[in-house]
C-alpha cells in the first residue's frame, strides 16, 4: 500500500498544541495524522488559532497551520496557498469543519477529492429516547434545539457534497443511509483506534488511587461528558443496590460539560440526583482531564461503566480495553462492534439500572473473571483497533479514490 506519495490536508477546528491532547476528538485527529506521517504521507492540518496556540508548528512531522476566524473563510485561503505550493492530493475534513469549502468547492481552484469523517450524527442521537433538558432548564432546552437544527443544516450540506464519507461504525453508516438518504456505496466504515503505547495498565494508577483517598475502595469509573445521552442518571440509580452489597465501593465520574454542550446544567442534574438517592458518600464528580492522564484513572479502576443511550464509536471504550479494565456498557449504536459480550466486556440494554447494578456486583465479586475479560479486551484492541491500522485503511481509501478518478 502506498502512502509516501500522498499530500493530505486535514481540516479541523481544534488541534492539540505540541501534540498535547486534551479531550474530545482531538486525540482522533492527532493520532490519525501522526500515523499517516509514519506511513509516509505528507500531512498538513488547518486548524483555528487562539492566543495560546502557534500559527505554525510540526509535532511528530504533522505540519499544523492555524488560521484566524472566521475559520471557514481563512481555511479555504490557506488551502489554496498549500495547493499552489505543495499540490494537495486529498482534502480530509472531520464532522462539519470547513462547511464553506464544501459549498464552494466546484467554484474554487482546489477541486480535490473530499473525504468527510463522520463521528456522530444529529439525527441518530435525536432518534433515541433521550430526555430533553427542558425539564431541568428552559434556556438549555432552547439552546439545544437551536444547535440541533443548525447542525442538521451543516451536516446535510457537507455530507451530500463529499466524495467519500468515512463512518466510525456500521451503526453510523446505517444512520447516514436511513436518516440522511446518502447512498451506501459512498460510505466506508473505519473504526476509531487507540494509542496502545499510551493506553495500557500503569503502576501510577495505585498512586493516583492513594492521592484521591480511595486506597481502600473498589472503584467504578465513568469517563465521558455529563450530557443526558451518556446515561449517568441510570448509573446513579444503580448505586444504592451496589453499595448495599459492597459497602466500600466508590463511583467516580470524570468528564464535566465541554463547551459544545453549551450549558453546565448537567452538573446540577447529577448533584440533585445524588442528593435524592442519598448516595453522596459513594460518588465523586470530576471535570475533564487531559488525555495523557487517563491511563492512570483506567488503571486504578476495578470496573469501567458506560451507561450511554447513544454512542457510535466511543473512544473511552477502546481506552479502557487497552488498559485491561473490565467493561460494562450499553448495547447501543456501535458499541457491540467493539466488544464481544461476555468476552471483552459485558453488554446490557440501556436504562437498565437494576441489571447494571447486578453486573457491577458480579465483576467486583469475581475478580479472576474480570481480569480475564480485561486481558481479552487488550488483545482485541492490539489486533483490531490501533491507530496504525486505522491510518492504513484510510490511506488505502485515498489510493482507491485517486486511482478511480
């Protein structure tokens, strides 16, 4: 497979400075770019600049150009400059970055094959039975409704104009066909990966556990944002049953409310639930933490739980698997594509608080079975879900598109 003759331009608004991943999709953008460079491609990234980021840098051989706002306008300008000086082969965007380029491509001098990487869909999320924030905050509900409609306009405009769509799971592909009317032959499925050098079981997990005052606790970990679709209220409802059986259990939720949620009302929702369920001694809520710190959290946990209502290809699942942390997750969206039930983890129906409690108790009480499950999960990611494998598949798509053009 060829990669060394490809010049790729990746369009993403947010890209980590000096390779220091924070949270969200930044690790996805970074590791795909890094692995493509290692495979011989020349990778340029056009991202938005702020007062903390340099205009130009080259971490791990990725050439990062940062442009001022409005991002869409200046991204096209930079893209034209790069094509003139370097000769771009492929334009690869993620989500709905650079909407303007997608709309105006036929009128510009940069008419390159356009790949769009789809990590989630608005209609896919809306199709699930997820509680509206209106019951907690009217203003939050108004903002959510507005941004959902705005996202739909952007998604329809971009995705129907791309040459190839890369879906991060078969579940996403089905949503694109069913809800957006996109022909299936235009969609390729490539699952996310995980950095198995960064994410593995580390001894620092024990030190972190001591620092957090949890040395004598059995730790159940959640990592993800606190929005309603992640299902945290259903995990909280499971705690009374678990704590009655295992009194030294402690549930730690890490993630907070990122800016794109556009409200922090979810902190209040969770705190109110914790108070009403009388489980305050058994629960801790933490804001988001940098990606590089996460292996310590996975390593100190006895069980990782993701009670989500909708998740196309959650990177936290792959991270926990790589760290050999036993997993219990909802059997929704793309999660069954990552985990073979009862082998690399346990899958349960979403919103099943009582069953979730039973499964948590079972893993905490049968440590040998839990350990084997974690080892199986590590083997699975090493074989099927590395960033190197992901990057190779994407480069092959580039080759196929260019050879067929």
